[in-house]
C-alpha cells in the first residue's frame, strides 16, 4: 500500500537499551522528518533529511541518531534510551514546494515507553 | 528562527457553537501556512493550507482559515462544530528557503454533544 508506515507502533524498553524506530515511505518524497510529541510541547523536530545521505539536526537531536541510505527509509535510533525519551514519535515526508517545505504526510506514530 | 504561537490551548464548546483558533507567527518574509488536525489516537492530517492567492482558504470538513499578513496571523474557523471535531489542532509555518515546518504547540478542542 502506498503511504508512510512506522514500526513498531508500540515499544517498551529499559533505560540504556538501544532502540530503532523504522519509517518507510512509498511516494519517493525527497524530504523526511522525525518529530516527537509530548504534552505541553506539541511537536518538536528531532532530525530531518533532504535526500538520501543528507541529514540535519532539528530542535531536539541529542540522544538520537538517524541515517538515510535509501530515499524510502529513515530510521531513528536511540543509542541509549532514557526515560525522558518516552514519547510518541512521528515520521513524516514531503516534497518541495518551490523554495518552501510542502505539505507533510505523517505516519501513524510510534509510542515508546522507557522504563 | 521562526516561531508559531497558538493560544487557548484547551477549548471546550458545545455542538453547533462556532470555533476560532488563533495562530500567529514571527517570520517577517513570505510564508506558507498550514493547519493540521490530529483526532484522538491518530496521526496528523492536513486540514488546509495557504501558499498564495485568496487569503481566505477553505479546507476539509467545513473549516476555513484567513491569512492576515499585517497581523502575521492565520486563524482557523468553523461556524458550527460537531462532536467529531474533537481533536488537537496544530498551526504550522514554512518560510522561504527553509527545509522544515515550525509547529505551534496545538489547541486541544473538545466538543460536547
């Protein structure tokens, strides 16, 4: 099916463990993004990517690592999970709209709990 | 850096009441503007967008928004809400040459039947 899919949808892990959240899109969009959503903070950008092998930090990148070896995949890794990283994580993709970021298409979200 | 402000984070209203959510942004140049909606337990979906042209934009489900450049605002409106409009609403702004959207903190709207 076309669209943007995230896995796993739900994950419980322990402090200090490595966790990878997967994101896959079938539209061949150039841009991909990872956001975290927390009460009182809304959506905060963690990392984004303009194309394969091009990534850049967002507002809250500390403790996260991303890669983009293929256009369609944009995994987010928590190298050593902390309780403060308990959140809902959304992946999104978009095409460019001229010199602007176009409409974002969001995945269903991955709810991560760090014990 | 651009910033987006949404006020009245929690709104409770009855069915058939009118809804208006404010959105103000800080960037002084040309912008693209968006409203997204997140229904309970779901992902964000685009409600409407403004790139250029008529500053009054109509979106899905009877929503509309008005871009007022002089006020740096893009307020969302719906004349008569339904219980199914219970959701969180996010305003977002894209500025020239920027590779990202800046989101506001959202408005949690609860419509009481």
